[in-house]
C-alpha cells in the first residue's frame, strides 16, 4: 500500500521536516479560502488505495484558531476518504482541547472526548499526538487506535547534556504530571548511568486562580529539570522554580513538549528563577517573534520522533518499540 504524507499550510514547515526524515515529499495540496470565510482543501495527486498521514497541529494562531484548524483537518480527512484513501491517520503533534478531559464543575463539558468523536465520525483510522495532557484520558476517549508519544523521545538527549557531572533532579510542577516526570527521570537515569532525584510541586486551580505551595523531594544543590506537557503563560513553571530555589536547588530548567507562550509568557521567560526554557517545534514560537525573551527559548525538533512513528505504523510494526513511546 502506497504511503502518502500531507500537511496543510498551517503546519507545512513541520510536515516538511517529517517528510524529509522519512525520505519522501509531501503530496501537494490545494487550499482555497473564500470571501465568506469558508475553506476547501484537496490533494492534487491520486490517493485511492493509499495509506495517508495528515499532519496538522491544532494550536491557535497566527492566522487560524484551533477551531479553524480542527475543522479544516476534519474536512480534509473526509475528502481523502471520499476519494478512496484506504486508511487515514491524523498526526496531530499538538492536540487542542486535550486539557478538558474530566468534569471539575457541574455541567462541565468533556471536550477531549468530543474531539475524539469528531475524528472517528470522519473516518480516521488512527490518531498520533505528542505528549497528551493526560495519556489515560486521551487513549480512553478514542475508539480508534490512539498513539501518544511522549517528551522523552525528543528531549532526553538535551536533558542528558544538562545533567553534566553534578547532582540532578527531575520535578513535576503539579500532581497531574507526576507520571510524566517519573518516566522522564527513569529515562534520564538510564541515559547518564547514575541516580536522578525527584520532586513534586503542589498545585490547585479554581476559577483561574492557582494556589498550593508544598514541595516534596530533596533538591538541595541539584540542577532541577521541571518537565511538563506544555507551557502557556509560563506561570506554573516559574512558581515551581521559586519553590525549588527556596529548597536549595542549584538552578532550574523548564522542559516541555509544547510552547504556546500565551499572554504573560514574556514576563515568565525573563524571570531569573529559570535558567533556560526548552520546548519542541510542535507549536512555532510566533508569539515571541521580535521579543528579547525569544533568546532564552531553545527549540528541539519533534519531527524525527513523529517520522519514526509514521514509519512503524506504515510497516505495521509494534509502535511500542519506539524509544519512549506511550507510557
């Protein structure tokens, strides 16, 4: 079965990096926007009988909202199915709405589940994402195959370099990220061949107000790598870094899969409590263009990991053989 790679314009540069890693070109796509705001996309090559991988991140901006990108992705999947694609895999490096996976207040939506239902209704056979906010909720939301790659497969080499020869620890900035941080710690220990400390920061959020100041773990004299799925305003990372410094940390680095850098991020990025910020390219740093804070953000490409997952899926091999896939 022929493999086809497609990336809409909003994620074209990332799609090209994935295609390059796989040694093939993206299939050309016509995209047209109409005067009333409607949009159409169609592949310019035959996809009948093909195994198609559509690469589209669902972050907001700079020109399209997450809703725009989601709608266009769904319609493109439908178009591919209409035109005979044998199988369509949605490769969504950053999955919008993944944070709303449970009801915390009366009559709350379960948006993560609704996203899954939309994908399935359009005939998606599989969904691949990087560092889902909650892997269990992500996998349980889908009835089709759902693969959540995690940050270890992208950032562990850089973390190994940061570890150096001095004491090092991995921290979670909130209780919800404990499993993610534990897995990252185990991978880092395997990489550097010595023990890595661990810490956990308390965090509670209600009506947009964050509270909680307890810190568990021994970080005295250690370089601490705070690992999370995403950075939005950066406030959670700064809050954790301040507590870690108070507990005696030598310095603190912030590592995450997705750098959204929403309002308030410029102040956080300039905060001396954090020595450096490292994210992947699932979301381009367009909100930081022209800002001094951009110099403090290091970007590591997730394209090779995504490409490896596509290669395994295409060959119908067990994707759990991927380094640090799932969790």
